[in-house]
């Protein structure tokens, strides 16, 4: 009995759809398994909170913050050096600081000379009195004091000039000492800042160590996850390829059958 062409077409289409749907279902199952595994592996690839400890402190991460903290003697040392360095800033940047220090040095050292100056004046008065020169007076102009300076005792004037010259030299030395002290304090401040910056560098190293460690861990977890998911990629691709091939096969078979007239009979059978 000849096969009706419409019936044949429906049967072949249904047969092809049956095999095609099986392959599609297999691909979907593999895809769902891959998605489930990816969800399980995903947390390992995130940047997770961590702490890395060393002999001089700890570095770590929690959401929104990467930190490094010195421990032991390093922490107090950093605070002390920073405080000492910053406390010196107003002094060494004040233009009047050297002058003020110069005045302090001059006042201290000149006060120490006062008893010696007084003793020199007493000794001079005794010598003048003993030598009969106590009442000797000369015009101040003749001694280089200028017009209107009046009469002066030349020996007492000489002693006064010598003492004033000593004080002038002392004042110069006081300024030199003040400038030297300020330079030394600036050098000390720079050293303190250097120590503070070095300790801050240790903190940065701590933070960097932890950061690098977590990055390496996350990358390793990502690589391991990709390795575990790679078989699913091949299985999904194979299922999709199989479905396409079967669809093409049945399409070809259907086309061949419709092109073969004997498959449906001649259409001129006898009663």
C-alpha cells in the first residue's frame, strides 16, 4: 500500500524532533550542572577579607579598606618620631627663632661675665686711687667720643671699651651658636621624618604583602574553577553539535524521500 506523502512527512518530522529534543535536553542538563558548579566556585574568586602577619606587624583587608599596622616596638616608635618631628616644624620655620635663641644665649653668657666685669672695675678704681689718677679727666672728643661727650676718665673708658668689645664678640658667637643649633635641629627633624617615613613604608609593605597574597589566591581560585568547568564546555558544545547534525540528517533523509517517487507509489493503482 503506498505511503501518503503528508503522513510520511509528519512521521519523519516527529522522529527528527524526538531525537533532536533528546540532544537538546542533554545539553540543557549539562548547562545547568555547569551553572551550579560555577555558583559554588564563584565565592573563591572574590576578593575576600584576610590578615597577613609578620614579625613587625600585620596587613589585611576588609570591605572598603586595605590596611597595614605595625606592632611591638614599631608602632609606638612611629608615633613618637612623627610627633617629635612635627612639633619642631614651628620652631625651625619661624624667621625670628634664631634671633630669639641668640638673645637667650647672649643673656645667659653675659650674665656669667657680670661678676668678672664688676671685679675688673673695682680693681681699676683701686689702682687709680693708689696711683693718684682717679680724678684725671679728659675731653670725650679727644678720646673719640664725639662732640658734647663731656669729660671722661681715660682708664675707665678703656676698661669700658674692652668690656663692650667682649660683649659684641659674645653676641656674634651667640648668633652663630643659635644658627648652628637650628641647623642641627633641622637635621634632627629630617632624620625623624626619615624614620617616620621608613616606618610608614613598613606599613605599606604589610598592606602590599596581604594584597599580593589575596590577588594570587583569587587568581589561583579562578584558574582552578575554569579548569573544573572546562569539561562542561566541551560537553555542551558536543550536545549542541549532535543536535545540529541529527537535524541535518533527518532533513536530508526527508528531502531524499520526497524526491523518490517510488516511496509514495505511482499513484495509479488498480481497484
